[in-house]
């Protein structure tokens, strides 16, 4: 719903179209809390070094507003497998490379009723795979499947990320080339991405990937939208300011411009997205506010107010034109008498949509991230989610909650992700 090493804020410290999973496949398993202040570039060993790692994770879902096969409301609980993660990294004074691959399936979200055989590894995809060169101490260039520089890679601390992930703006990995310059108190990133992340292994038409992309989902998706995104130019500028009170403020401005080709009309539309944010850290505390605007100018034969997107082997619809507002507060706790530490956080997101009659999407999350102090190998995310027209919270919202909306009622779920990282 990212990189395996989870950094807590201000501390040392997810061939015929598959039916959409009604409550949403867990997306954007974000593996950090509030992003830390941009550090000084590190000097790597001249000879370079490979490191290898991964994780095995399980999950517990308590869904207070689920539904049975006939649509009758029910409460459900599931203890199941989540994922196996494998990763490799290389770093030297001049070269670097990084890759991560994930295996899903074998849990209640990939049911036989949806067309799956339901075994671990039935759905799998790369998260990222890129390499690059350092051009001195403060500049670098990277090529491959890599993070798109639109605001912070992770906007908040929640495991499922924010609504920014659901609409394809947060923690996106696409194929292209990027440049980064880290100044004394500012960072500039820019990238050109000719294409999106590849469709990997699953049963969907075009959604077997980690991050949310525009998809050629086919007629069984939530809309008849069949598009592909090309020629993405994305950039971010961030400025850091330290206050006399000891707080660090990070001001970010981002832009995303691209071509959206309709596969039926063969005509080109566009995507335009912009975001402004402020992130503050002071001691164990962090906070962030963000406002974003996204607008698709589509060339579809049908409804141009919605666009099909997909991730985790399932497609759904989002509003073509919308505004997103997000805020989070959090605090780290060291818990000196205990062998683990935790980070508490709460955030709220609201997605407003331009089209007449489309219902706003809202999400409220209260959660905690736990890890052992010894090595940080045991990691647990525990969250309560309240969603309204949220594709990831409550039955009946997945297909069009982020577009026209669902039943416009608040839904509740509890999510616990637990894993061992090696």
C-alpha cells in the first residue's frame, strides 16, 4: 500500500481481468513513519559492497463492515499470510543499485471466488530495480524502475499510506531516469519516465504491480476506461529551515505532467498534478500538512469523469479531477523499561471531486508502529481505519469509492501487520 528499512521520525531510528476485491487489496505497505530530515550525502566504500535482505510478513484483519457473498452486512476477521520480500542493494563511492521483489497470494484477499488458486506467490511483482552513478558528493543520476519524485516518497506513517497512494500520486515507482541534487538546505529532484511499472505476474489484465498506475483494465473494471500513461515529467523541490525553537521545517513543491493515451480512440490526453506540503519535526514529534490537485484530460469513448487504475492485481476507478487534503501528527516513544520502541500517529485525508454528484472520500487513521530495540528485525503495524467512500475500508467501496463514491457511510476496520526482517 517501499524500502524495507523503516525509519522513524527524528530517531535512529505493500489475461482476462480479475474481479475487483471488494474491500481492496492491501496497498502501499509503507515501511516508514514520518520521513526524516534529508541527511548529508554519505561517502561509500571505494570498492563497493552488496547487501541482501528481505522479510516474511503476516496480517490480521478485523473488518467491522464487511459483507457476505449475497451482500448482507457481516463482521469478519482473518489471520493470514501477507508477503515475502527479497531485496538487494549495492553502494560504492561512485555507483549504486537497488532492487526489491515481492510475492503475494495465499490469503483471503486472493480468493478462489475471484479466480485465484490462492497460494503464496501466485501474484508477484518487482517494487523497484534501478542503478546509477554519483556525480560528486551531492549529485546523482539513476536509471530503471524507481521512485517518482512527487513530494516525499511516503506522505505519512500509515501502513496503507494515505489517499495519495489510492489515486496514484504517493509512493509510485515507474521506469525512467532521475537526477538529484542535495544542497546545503535544499534538494531538487527531476525525472523523465517514458512508461509505467511493468505488469508482472497475476491474473488481471494490467494491474499486477506494486504502485497505483493508470491501467488498460478492460471492460470488467469499474469503468470502461482503457488508457496508458506515457512521457511523465515529474519534479520536486524541497527547502529545509531550522527554527530557533529547534524544529526542522521542510517545504516541498511538486509537479507531474504526462501524456495519457486512450487505447480505443488512439488519441492523447494528459495528466496534470501538483502538490504543496510542509513537514515539521522537533524531537520525538512530527507533523505534516499537504494539498494536492490532480486532473486527467481523457480521450475515452465513455465517461471521462473517471479513470481506471490498478495495483496488487486488481483495478478500480478514481475521479479524473480531484483535490486532496492531508494532515498527520505523531510522536516517537522510546519506552526505556521495555525491549521495544514505538511511534504513534494519527492522520486524516479528504478527497474532493469536481464532477457533479461524486461523493467525497475520507479516511481517518490512528496507529502505532512497533519494533524491537536490539536489531529492529521484528516489526508490527497496528491501526484502526475509518473510511467513507474509501476503496480500502468497508465492503462495497472498492470499485468506485475513490470515483463516484460508495454508500456514503463511515466504515471501520482494524489492521495488524507483523513481520520478521532479515
